[in-house]
C-alpha cells in the first residue's frame, strides 16, 4: 500500500513539474509581446512616444540623427526591421510621402498612426521673400512640416499618439492616460517659460537659412526670414534684397542647423558683418531644445 502511495505521489510531482516547464516559455513569450515595437520618422517623435508609452514601448527612428529628412532614403535593414513592428507613427514630413507605400508593404499588419491628425499646416512661403522658383511647386510641398516645434501643436500630437497606443494596447489605457496628462503639463510649463524668455525682445525678426521655425515663430509672435525655400537658395537679386533688409533691421545673426551645409549661411553672415549660430529642430531632448532656442533668441535678438 505504501509503495502504491509513493508511486502515485511521484507521478503527481512529475506531472506538476512537466506542466510548469511547459508554461514558462509561454509566460516569457507573453511578457515579450507586451512591449510594443514602434517606429517613428524623426528623433523628436521618440521623445513624445517615450513620454506617453514609458517602458512599454521600444522605439525605432527611421531618419537617423544628423540626416536630412527631406530626402532621406532608409536602409534595406530598416525596412526589414518593420516586419516586427506593431505601428509606424507618421508626422507628415516629405520622407513619409515618398516611402509610406514601401513602409506599409514591409508589414501588412503594421498600424499607421497619424500624429499630425487635426493640425492645420502653415504654408512654407509665409514671408516677404517669394522665390519665383517656388511657384511651380505643388501645394503639398509648400506646406511646412515642422509641426513639432510648436508646443501648442505638440499637445495635439501627444493626444494622437496616446489614442494610437491605446488602440494597440487597450489594457494599459489608464497608464497611457496618466503619462499623457503629465506630458501635457510639461508642455504647458515649457510654453510659459518660452513666452517669458521672449517677452522682452523688441526686434522680433530673425534670419534663418532653412525655414524650419515657422510654427515656433507663429506661436510666439516672431517672424522668420528664410534664406532658402523648397531646398533652393535665393537668386543674386533676392540675396541682395535679403542682405539689405538684414542691415536695415540691424540683424547680426544668421541661424542655420547642424544637419545642413552651413557654408551658404556663412557667406551671408559675412555680407552683414554678422555670425552664424546653429540651432537644430531635431534634437533628441525636445523640451530642453526648445527652451534653449528661446534663450538664444532672447540673448541675440534686440
């Protein structure tokens, strides 16, 4: 009788061990699937998605740091990596228009989340310097894509990202909502600090080589005077007008960005006896970067 009990007991133990051994891989697999694989176009989007998704998202950036998103061509391995992604978050830059079909084709299950939904675009040509070449450009190409440089518009983008992550991962809606509310507070505090930094500026015009700061200027009552439009530099006559205006406005700084060739900006700076300062629209720490730009403007613009 004791032998039978021992045999039965051993059989039960082995059965439990077997069941436990089978369940561990599935638990590991389930835990792995909980992390959302998200791809975005540019570096500042990573900041937004991390703020809302927290540790529940793995974020890949398609346009690599230092590259120009206007004409970027993704590497084959980047497109291949999309086969594992749950979602691609767009923001409405030229690169996406050229590649969205191939991006979607890399993964038929890929969800496309439009973070720019509900945002009215500014025209890229919204200043005194209208290059004749730009008149032949399509309406799509003349819309300013740099919407992430406005704190007000960043709040809309954050809400769109929240909604997209919630659709993908509804069990964690509460967590995403809490993160969104914290991020919205951060954005509002940032906006107040920027407004304070720029409040004492009298001359609110600034010359920038590439017109990336239209939304920022629009939000804080500034006027950007771009050197190039649609990737094209000014004609000699237009350059002369720009230099004349800069001298009349007593502008001594040409803003450029490290992702682009700064030589043309340097040439113009010499014409006005000024200097070139670099400000980037693509820094990884979005909030810190906008605050830094507002401080530079406060120090440079009279």
